[in-house]
C-alpha cells in the first residue's frame, strides 16, 4: 500500500522514467572566448536517483500521520532519519526526539527510527507500557531476520559495518553473544570464532559497495565456507545512488552530496567520488558551500543521500545558478520506483472503523 501522505513539504516528488544514460562525457569547451581564452561552460549535473528512498519516505510519513492522528507530542527514539532538516521540521510539528526510552513518559506513544532497534529496546518498551509504532525500514528488518536465522542455526556472525551506527547496534542486538562487528580487513584478520566452518556474514545496509566487496573477499579468504545472505544486504537506494555517482563523477570537476554528517549513505557517496579522483564535499545545505571549492570548476554534479530532502537540493541548484552555472541538466542513471507499505499500527489508526454488520 503506498503511503497515504507524501512528503511534499520536503520538496520531494516521485518521478519515474525509464531512460538509462551513457556515462556522462566531460564538458565541451565553450565556443565563445573571453579575451582570446576559451572557457568551459559552467554547468550543473543533477543526478537521479538521489535523495529520499522508500524507507525514509515511509518513516517520515509515519511520524506525520502519528502527529495528525494522535496529536502532539509523539515521541521518537533517536533521529527518525539522519537528516537535521527533517528532524527539525518534525520537532517543530510536535515530535519529541529522545535518545533512550527511559526519557519517554510511562504509557506514552513512541516511534522507532528507520534504523531499527534491538530486542533489548523492544523489551524495555514493554516494561514501560509504551505504545510502539515501528518505522524500521523493511530492508533493515530483512537483515535482522537473517541474523536471527543464522544464530538459530548455530552460526557465528560477522556483521560488516560501523559499530557506532544505530542500525548496527540494532542488528547486533538480535544475537549479541555470537555477533562480532568488523569495519576493516585488519579486523577480519584477527577474528576468532569457535568453528571457522560455521560462520556467516551480514552487512549494514548503507555501506560502500566497493568496500563491502573488499570486506567480503577478506572474510571468504579467512573462512572459505562462510555463509552469507541470499541477496546482498546493501539496499537498493544505497546502490543506486553510488552507481549514479560512478557514472557521472568522471565527467564532473566537483561532486556535491547533500546530506547530514551522521548519514552513512551520504558519506559513502563522497567517498565513491573521491575514490574516482573527483573532488567531493558533503553539505547539509547550500550555505555550507565554500566559494573556493568552485574555483576553476566548470561542471558540478549534485546528488543527495537517502535522507536528504529535495528542497535542499533545489536550494543548492539555485545557489550555483547564482554563481554562473546557467545550465542544469538532470542525468537519470537508472529508474527507481520503490515504495513500502505503512506498519499495521498506523494502518489501523487511519482506517475508519467499519459499521456493525446489518442484522
Ligand atoms: S537507505 Fe536503504 S535501508 Fe536505509 S531507509 Fe533507505 S531503503 Fe531503507
């Protein structure tokens, strides 16, 4: 079921086209010359897909619907998604963001963020009689279910990810006694498990595809019989945004990534571009752009992490237009049209009660 609310306030619209583009070529030299010196056309390439993913749209919709349906305040454990604009906007509408459930009044309503929670958090919510609405992204839940399955089958688990990230804390919490988190090949080297033939790996959903590949290779070398998920844990949105950067970065002088510092997938987009040799910066908003970044830059590619609203992207475009980047071209590298249904707690709340059956 598609969300009944959409997040237009954030400037986001679903757009679906089916054009796959060839990798973007470097800009032509401008035909005009100034003072006898040829200058390159200053242009903006707007990558697509970019910005909100289905899990983020769903999570924001859940908070907005909860506010509309139950009234403020509604408590949210951790940032609903890792974007300061989104969090501030929802806070102004009456959402109260807390770090831990103990900050939520006994019996109140609380929403879990898109990054998921561990069973220990779910248990604490029960103890405090909290009314829970779960906004965990279904693709994070998929990884939780894999962790549970492997642990039940007696595997030692290796979770590839960043150990201070909320998603990793939640996934590790499904099987804490058998799960080890690794972030680097050096950490793989020193892993110790009870049975090297009974090991399984999982990954965080928002890793760099290339780095995850290196890590999985290192794990397979150390544990030749290692098991893994049927389909990769890195989600479609992370993969698509990285693929778009890979297609376009070589034709750009600078890649600007709109996203917050604590957004894992946004940081990875910067790394993907830098690894390809194209300078890149992560910015929360247009005002973060330092003029010196644009010196000698003809082509700026813009993308946005999965939690960054389109309104902020458009402000960056406007800023660059004001700096002489007159040509703005949207480059769709692949179509993306994924939506997730709302959780039952929300569906029940917004479904009108049926009239009693006629006698
Ligand atoms: S980035 Fe991926 S895992 Fe995270 S909320 Fe979006 S779709 Fe879900």
